[in-house]
C-alpha cells in the first residue's frame, strides 16, 4: 500500500474519531441535562409524557449519529465502503466505551455531579444509554446501508 494512501486513510479515520468523540459528548450532554432536569424531578411533567421522553432519549437519540453518518458518509470514506463501515463501527464502539463506562461507573458509585435519588434501579438509565449509544450506530448503520444498496439496486441506479 502506498504511503500516500496510508496517510489519507489515517487522516480520514482520525477525522471520524474526532467526530465520534464530539457526537458522544453531545449525546451524553443531552442525556445528562434530561436526567438532571426531568428524571430527578426538578421539572415536573405528566408521567405519560415522561415515559415517552424516556423512550425517545434512551432508544431514538442514539440513532441520530447513524443518520448523520449516512448523510455525511463521503466525508469519512476512503473508497472501500465495507471496510470503512467496519472500522467506523469499531471506532464508534471504542469511543462509546471510553466515554460511557466511566460515566456509568461514577453514577453507580455515587460520584456523579447529578445526585441520583435512592430508589431501586435509579441510575440504570446510564448503563442502558451507554449500551444503546454504542449499539445504535453499530446496528443501524450497516442495516441502513444494506437497505439503501438494495433499494438502489432494485431501481437500477
């Protein structure tokens, strides 16, 4: 492999790693703001609305990076789509673990700046969000790319 191509690949993967870190930090900022304001009771909302917001934050918010990646895929492409996607999924999982697990650990051992009420399973939403924020990208991106490829093939484009 030529040195120039290797340097280009490193730059693209570094650019994706930086984007993954920024996106993970944004996801966690939104989640922590939600936990501080609504889940811990500082803002009172109707319990049905709260469960809807819980569901959206835990399961729909982690889908946002996959959607953004699919829209801006060319920014992170070396021309080898399957290899790029696999490496991006590995990078995303590693970044997610490096950011999410220490946060969950801090909540679990009561070292987090957002005080958790002492009720059974409180703080588990951090672990669920850590898992869905990693798995959302890793599962949705290849599935969406496969569907997009299938649709384009059917249309003949």
